């Protein structure tokens, strides 16, 4: 679910989220293809066809812009979770919600040399120390929104009950584990089957293999 498709968002908020996504994606694309040290804010602004001032209005730097993609994706997972049929079992709804956000943008499913170069560049980018703190912050914000969505489906309280917080943390961690597993594989592995395995195991209560 793209920002433009999210229900209950006003036009102004949708446009802001679209701009955030465009800037984040431009930052990732440039940093992966050129290398972290070879990308400036001016480069990113030009690639996204906005001013440097506009970039600064949204992000403090490259690291925050990159981490914003994870936050936006998890926001969309939460939005999709809210949109799933009310009677659908929770983990079935979670699996559909996660798949809906990773399927269109998975860059690790191809088998070509270009895909391998992208994977290598992505691994190098994610290893940047400057990015780690921003990813931690983005994950915390993502879990907060996921917990709210889970609480709405389960009749629990996102602020006072452990359950929605725990489920949100598991969704976040499960998605991250699947992505990391695919990125670190010697040969390209399609992400969606790995995500399916992760959430099938979670839904089953993580039985010992």
C-alpha cells in the first residue's frame, strides 16, 4: 500500500509521505550504486527533483533518509493490517500485510549480475555505522505503529498491554530476519518464500525444527 493509497490520510499528509518516500528511495539508490561516501545531499535532492532545503525539511542526513524507507514500509504494513477482514485470524492477516509491502519492492529476487551488484552495494550501505542508530530509531517508531494496529484487531491496549507490543516486535524482527537472510545468501534468494517461512513458523509458535 503506497502512501497515496492509505485511507484516512488527508491530501497534505499523503503528499508529505510521498515526498519522504521519494527522497528515501533516491538516497538508497544513489548510495547503493555510487557508495556511501560518494553521495551528497545535493545529489539526492537533484535525483528526487527537489531543493536541498526540501530535503533538509524532511531529514537531517543520508542515514535518516535511508532508515525512513523501513519506517514507511512498516507504517504501510500497519495500514494494511487495519484493512484486512475483521474475522481473519491475526497471523494470517499479518502474513498478508507483510507480503503486500515486500512483494512490489523486493530487489533480491533476480538472478542477473545487475541484481548481484545491487545486493553487494546494499550490504555495504547497511554496514555503515552512521546508519545503525537511525535504523534503531526507525524500528522503534515502526513497532509503536504496528502495536497500535495489532491492538485494534485484538481488542487490547497498545500502551498498557504486553501482547500488541510483543506481536509488533515479532513482526519487525521477522521481517528483518528474512531480509538479512536473503541479503547474506551466497546466491540470490527470493524474499517472499523466506517471509512465508518466517511467518508460518511464528504462527505455529516456533516449534523446534
